[in-house]
């Protein structure tokens, strides 16, 4: 049986990360991911972790340190997806185990995440991994015209 490899993302994973982002509901193309990914590679405060099977990236999670002045620093999962063809085989658990290990290694006492209320499968997954639901929030967005280009 092939071994699952859990490792940090590399630039050459961009196309696979983009395809999986679409499954997460955030369509991105490989070029966009390739532009944005370098700020995670080798960064001390954020990381993209991938699951690789038979040379193919089949899942990813992104994690970052959140550091506000009014609250103790914590780590937050900002994205999490496993290829639909590989779900329920422990890939998600393996990715989360590495995210938790990284959080502890960073000396942080807690790992948080936000998830859409409609993602019932994901709630089951997170609760099965020991996460507790602490509150329900609304997200507000206001569209504005950027006055300069952003990446
Ligand atoms: C949530 C997700 C990352 C879990 O990954 P996974 O590799 O399937 O997780 P694992 O195999 O390690 O664990 C599966 C467990 O999670 C739950 N689960 C989550 N999604 C499931 C699914 N589609 N089918 C069955 N079980 C699911 C179950 O409790 C299951 O435990 P069980 O197999 O003992 O019943 C994956 O389902 C996914 O990518 N979902 C779509 C994207 C998404 O919602 N991401 C979360 C954004 S906040």
C-alpha cells in the first residue's frame, strides 16, 4: 500500500492546490496560487501543509498564527480540504495532526477554526478530532473599489 506523505507545500504544488481549492468552494487558478503561495513557504508564522499520495497532492490545510493586541496569540486553520475521491480514509486526520503538532511547536496553547454552518460533514470531522463549538457568527462584507492593485 502507498504511504501518505505529509509535508509543507512547494511552489510546484500550485496547480493541485488550485484544483482542491475549487472543491473547497474557492475557485483559484494555478497562476494565482503560484503568486500567493511564496508568502507561506518558509514563513515562520504561516504554513500550507499538503497530503501527498503516489506523487499527487490529495489534500491541504493552511494554518497561520493570529496575533491581536487584545487576546493571547493563537493558531488558526484558514482552509482545509481533501480530494473528494480520497475522503474518509484518514487523510484529514493526518493533516490535522500535523497542524496540531506545528501549533504546539510554535508554543501556542490553542488552535481555532471557523467553518460555514452548512458544512455538516466538516463539523463531524472537527468534533471527532476534539474541537469544541464555542460560538456562531455572521460574516459581513462591504465591497469597495481598490485605489491600488493588490495581490
Ligand atoms: C472535512 C474533510 C476535510 C475531512 O477529510 P477526510 O480525509 O474525509 O477526513 P478523515 O478521513 O480523516 O476523517 C473522516 C471523519 O470525518 C467525518 N467526515 C467528514 N467528511 C466526511 C465525508 N464526506 N464522508 C464521511 N465522513 C466524513 C466523519 O466523522 C469521519 O469519521 P468516520 O470515517 O469515522 O465516520 C473532507 O471531508 C473535506 O474536504 N470536505 C469538503 C471541504 C470542507 O468542507 N472542508 C472544511 C472547510 S471548514
